[in-house]
C-alpha cells in the first residue's frame, strides 16, 4: 500500500556508516613487484602439485622483501594518509604491516576466497600485479549484520544505491585498492 500526503515535510538525508573504497592506478611498481614476488608464487606452485583448477597459490609473509621496498613504503604512507582523511586520530600510533603476501588464482579457473574479514587490521588492500578480463575480482559485501539478516530485494540491481549489498571492482595491472580492515 502506498500512502500519499499533502503535507510538504522537509526531510534531510544523512549518510552514516559508509565504507570508503579507495582505488588508484600505480603501474610504476609493477615491474619490481612482479620480479620480487614471482619466486613466492613459484614456490607455492611447487608445494601444491595438484590439478590447477580451483587453486589459490599463496605466499608466506613477504614483509620487508628488498624488491618490494618502494611499494611497501607507498602503501604505508598512503594507508596513514587515508586513515587520517577518514577521521582516525592515529598521531600517537606507529603503523606496521601485520600481513603482506602475494597470491595468484589458478589459470584454469575456480580460484576464490569466501567472504571474510581481516581481523586485527585497520586498513587492508590489494595491488594487482597481473589481470585480464578473465581475472577474479574483489567483491565487497555490506558489512552491516542487520542488513544481511533483513535484506529486501532491490528495485534495480543494475544501479548502485545505499541498499546495494555488494560492489565489485574490475582490476587491471597496477590497480591498488584500499579499504577499512
């Protein structure tokens, strides 16, 4: 039932509890990052000698690898700046990486990650070293538990609105993505 009114109410809409997703193209780090991380992916391939379909090849922690120094410094400085811009008072804290690793999905498809959270992190991100139109891509889900439990259908799922329950980003090599952890 639609209720109409002749009263001219003034309604203000305020957006709260939004989730910023920051993307930037940084291809200048690609060559050195690929050179530094290929050895980790190769080691994961060798350790997981199974059929390629459905695999996600994952390195151990690579924090501090000399070949990633410039990328790691850029990510650290950008993370600090973003968190400050987003309203966090982090002046009394020292930022550090709790995790930094490389991953490659199988060439024969099926590689994936389930929806998950990065606990003990304040900011997370991805840097895409290799990508094509067949590349897996990140899907960000609405983090509000109440919204998940009481989800109503959207009028038009092709349009992004405040009630959109997931957003995806189509990466290309050099795409860097930051988001709250």
